């Protein structure tokens, strides 16, 4: 496939109604679609409250709603473009291979991190006190308590 045919196949793909490989990568596609739609909704809400805030109510509601509908259709079609859909299918298959930690392992790791951060904080505080005392002892700075 040449780069010319790859670039021209995007536009017809946006106007198809079918779902590419509908039984594969379903969860990742749904989450990707949902993320795009939510981002578009926040953008439309910002548009309605910002630039269109002083416009008539029909314009303030209609334009963002139309933009959101078009972006939702684009999101639906984007997750069904063959190259992107194959990527999402492979992402889901890789996620299925991940060995997720158990609840107990997560709690243990969290405790280790919290203890390490607290210990580091106490150590740095003590070092700071030592340097402050040392500098004030030699007269380099005045320590005011």
C-alpha cells in the first residue's frame, strides 16, 4: 500500500457505518471512545460558557451540541479506522498479559513507600538542623528561633 492510498482512505473511512473487527479489542475501544467524547464535551462546555457566553441561548446550546455530536461521530469512526483499531486490539491483548498485583501486595508496597518517604523527611530535617546549628556556631549566619 502506498502512502498516497493510505492518506486518501481516511476520508471514506469516516463515513462508513460498520464496525471493524467488532469482537476484538472491545473494552479498549469503548474506553478510548468515551475518553474522546468526554474531552469533546468539556471543550464544548468551555465554548458555551466562554466565547458563546453572551450569545443567544439557541446559539450557546446549539453550536456546542452540534460540535459535540460531530466529534462523537468522529470518535466512533476513529476507533474503527483499521490501523487504529488494530493498535487498540493489540493494546488490549497486551493488557491481558499483565500480572496485576494483589490487594495485599499493593498495601505492602504502599506502606514501604510511606515509611521510606517519612524516614527521608525526618533525615533531611535533622540534616537541616545540623547545618543550621553548624553555620550559626561558626558565625556564618545568625540563627533566630
